[in-house]
C-alpha cells in the first residue's frame, strides 16, 4: 500500500532533478557560454551613447570682421515609452513649437502614447524656444543642441565663402576647400539609465569631448569686398550686362583682397536657391576668351626675347593672313607706321598677330605658359578649373591660332588666371600663387600664418617694368574712362566676341579691364569682367569706368595716397 506514494515521490524527485538541471544549464549558458552576448545586450539597454557634434570653425576677414559663425539650435525628440503623461507633454510641446510640428496636438499625444523607442518631433528649433522646452522638464523628451551655420553678412562674399548643407558638409569656396579642417572631430557622450529610464547621476563617465574646427582668417577686406560688390551691381545696371566678376589682388603676395561675382545668393538661404549654377564661382570656375587684355602678355613675351622693344616699328596695313585666316583690327582700319607701344595703345590685332608669328610657336607658347596660362593657379577655393591653351601637337591647334591667341582669341582663361598673370608684371615679373586664407587658428591655440608662394619668374624685372610703362601709356592715351585723378594707372581693356558652335557672335561680347597701381610701386591689381553689356560692346566704355569708380573707393580703404603725396612721403623718409 506504500508503493504508490513512493513511486510518486521518486517521480517528483526526478522532475526536480531535471528542472534543476535545466536551470543550471541555462545559468551556465547565460553566465558562461553566452556571457559576452547578453552582456552586450544588457549594455545596450543600460548604457546610452550619443554623438557630440563639434563646433565648426569660424571665418573672419583680414581685420577681424566675422564672416561665418555658428548659432545654437535644437532638435526635439521623444522616447514615448518613457513619457508618463502623453497628453500633457503634447500640449506643452504644441504651445512652444506651434507650426514647427507637422501634426496636431492630438496626433502628437497619440504618438507619444505608443511604445516606440524614439521619434523625431522637430528639427532646427531656435535656441530661445528650445530653452523654454528644457525648463519644462518633460519626462521622455530630449532637447539636443545642434549648431547651425550662419553668415552674418548675408550675400557678402558668398562665392568666396560657400555654404554647409544639412549633413554638415561644406561646399564651394573656403567651406568646401577647408571642409575637413573646419568641421572638427565628433565626440561621444556616455551615460547610464536605471530600469525606469532615468539617468544615473554617478554612472559611467567615459565622455569623449568633441574637438572644434580650425578658425580661418581670410585675406579678404570686408569693407573693400562690400564696395566691390556695390560697384559690380551698379555696373550690371548701368551697362545692362547679365553677369560680372571683379577681383582685387595684392600683386606682391598673391593675397586676394576682394572677389565678387553677380548674380550671387545668400548662403543662409542656399536651400531656397532653384538655379544651382548660382553656387559656382565664375572667378575660378568659368573660363572665357579674354580678348585684348591678353596682348599685355604677348608684349611681355616679345620684349623678354630681346628682339622687340617699345620702339620697334611695324607697318599696319589693316589686315594680315595666317594659316588661311585673315586677321583684322577691331576698328577695321589700317594705321600705317606704328611702334610696339602704339600697337598696345591702339589695341591693334594685326600687329599683335605679327609679333606672335615672328616669335614662333615654341617661344610664344612657352612664354605664355610662364604666366600660368593653361594651368590652375592653385588658389585655396573649391572648384577651380584649368582654362584652355592649345599648342602645336594638340589635335585642335591650327596655324592661325598662333596669330589669334596673341590677342586673346581662341584661348580660354578664368578671371583669376588672367589677373594673376598681369599681377606678375606688376610684381617685377614674378608670378605669385593667389590665396584666400591668411591665418589658421587651431583648437589648441596654435596659429599658422600663410606664407606667400612664388610660382616662377615669368619675365625679367626689366621686361616687367617696360611693359608696365607701356600699360600706363595705354591708359593715359587710349582709355580715358579708366583715369583716376592723382594716380597713374597701368591697364588694358578687352572686348571679346563670344564663341558659338557656328562661329563668333557679332553682337554679344565680354568686356573687361585689368590693371594695377601705383605704376612705380604696385600695391593692388584689379580685374573687371562684364558679360554681354548692352550699353556698349567695348571694354573701354563699360569695364574701364567701373574700374575707375571702384578705384576711388579702393585707394581710400587700402590707404594708398595719391602719387604726389606718396612720393613726397617717400622723399621725406
């Protein structure tokens, strides 16, 4: 009669042993065999890591005027599973955020009542609104600060600066070129939560702070930049040109003091720009046929050989045939006996073509390349292109190119290439590398100053001085609208027809002026380019007066006194 209870006890003992074995097996699996796996999963629940975004480097002009900075905005998100009162939380958020929430307060309350781990509520919320939400201390609501790029001067120097997109990547200008240095290094914030989701005050402290980006000081003068943009806008209105570029450079160092292009845009509002071509800086990313300003380089190459001088004479018959192409002067006139200086003053295509053909292709193209034509300048701005200079051996080169290239036809340059080349004449024949960043300040306080970079000697100092004098006579006798009272200006205008697939457009031109001052001790070089002016096709009547108006302001801003005052000061010292 005791057998049955005994069997039951044995069965229960067996079940206990099996259950105990299973429990022990599970403990071994969890604590030993799967320890790493469950440890990681537990850490994911208990430990939170958030990305700490660095402060992007700021940008100033040469005198300390702030051009680019950062504003603190907020991203608002929620962990609904931790929101204790969804309706109240939705009501508070709706009151502060208003139309920034793309849903009704009721819909938001329903969203916060779910068991979702995370939801986004609003991005890019202004600091004053985010601060108010922080003070509400709503359980489960995260107010995360983010930095928004801001350009205090709006459109000023837009093509020089560029912009930063939503992914915090810089595009165009210095923002694009120096993106890696400006963006800094991200950090990490590590903290622990208890089983109820609250942060443990004395939890892990394994934060890695973010490293801010490098601050930049530009060579740009903010006041001069503003004047340049004002005069460029005025030029487009008065000449009817559809676009334009002005560059101001220190020929002694290559430092760019101002660079403007119209039409432009506001980097703060880049998302609203529908024509993305506005982002491209035509000063470095658009090439054009320079026309007669290129004659300056042809004269320099010729004089450098020693076979030509300003007094070398030619007989101008008004036309000249090379490689089956007839070259004509722009005026369609013949001028008879003329000197090389008169060729430049009168801007004669025929005699300039004779000069290049007498030099021969090897000497001519070697000399032109010494001025940087056909090469990138290496400027520290994103998007520079190379231009185009065909030479013997290139499949597109033709014998007539030797003649037409001499007066800026059939060759393509960027505005920056052109002014850099002419600046070499102002700088005793030495070609300098243009640059836009004058100084970098690193997060540790270390300051790195940019040093001017000499690329090459284009021509001798003697040749440079000779050509500068020819350019000064060209302005004095041939370009009256470029005169600036009290200053001797060296310069040359250009009027280039625009090429089309069917030949050159006889109505649309690119008018330009390039020059420097003071002639005896150049401190500044300027290029003005106007695309398709309608008031006049000639650079002497559109680009030249634009230069003159700009120069009157520029000499004051840069504190360059009139020639007689400057020479008197030099004598007194």
